[in-house]
């Protein structure tokens, strides 16, 4: 369980996010403005902070600076409708660790929060970052895939695809979910790129893992016992 602060001026969104996070077992508190958020994290440290840039009382980038100063170890994730590259760069330079544009899927937000909290976990919890599939080791924090004989060189998107399939090892994952979660929820191009990346994984991983094609649905990464 983590302490998470949500800085969002829209009450409906704030309540929805807080309810989702509490349902996942986290301690979540909604702050409607920047001043309330700074006071909250100054009073009691948070492990992760979700920040909307469009707040009524303070510039979002300046708030990121203040929150970073008040909570230097917290993970800071910006949630905003701004999509310009310069906004992303400015948010990251202001202290944010991640940037998610609205509208976003709750499943994607959950996955990012889980990943950030795993990486922020103290030593001794590193196993949460590692997925074992037979002789194959997937180190999510280091973004490394290895076997006893050495590393398997994967391109960034190949690694993301393998990690997503491994997260549901033994379960069917639809093409739509893979495209939205590994590529982009607004992807409008051909999904042939998914097949190309699966083929590359099969070629590079050989018989260490088996990725089964589910006709007219998607793929399944078979568990080692399967």
C-alpha cells in the first residue's frame, strides 16, 4: 500500500481516481488545488503524487517545482490534456517523473503507478521487478532480458511487448489491448506492426518461451509449466 496524493481541480475526476486507488489498497487523498497539495505533502510525505497542470491557483509547472522540493523522494506523475512536446519537456524539467495525457485509460494509469512504486521500493523488494519464465529473466527496472548464457538484445518496443505478455503469462491478451498498452491507445495505423514484433521476439527468444497466436483474437505467452 502506498500513500498517494491527487492534485486535480475537477471533483469528479479527483473522486474517481481516489476511489480507484483505494480499491487497489492504496491510501489516496484528493487535493483540489496546489496550496492544499503542498500543505498535505509537507505535513505527511507521499510516495506518489498525481498532478493536473491546469489548476486554478498556481501554474502547474511551478507547482511541480514546489512539490519536488517538499517531497524529494516522491514519484511525481503529471496528468494533463496538454499534448505539446514542449509541455512534456517543461514538466519533466520541473521535477515530474512521468507524463500522461488526458483522456487516459485507467488501466494504463494503474500500470504506470505500479511500475513507479516497484522502482521506488527499498532494497529487498527488487524481486517485484523481475519476472522469471523458465530460463529467461525479465528485469523490468533495468529493462534487461537475460538467460544463463547472457543477455538477449531487444529493441525498446520488443521489450515492452514481452513485459506486457509476461504480466499475463498463461492468459490470452487481445490485439486491441496490446496495441493500446504497448503502442498507444490512439493508434490508428495497421496492427501488422504487432505481428512483426511478435515474430522478432520468437526469433530472438527461440525455444526459451512460447508465444501462441490466437486466431482472430491476439496472443498468449505460455507459462513455463504450460
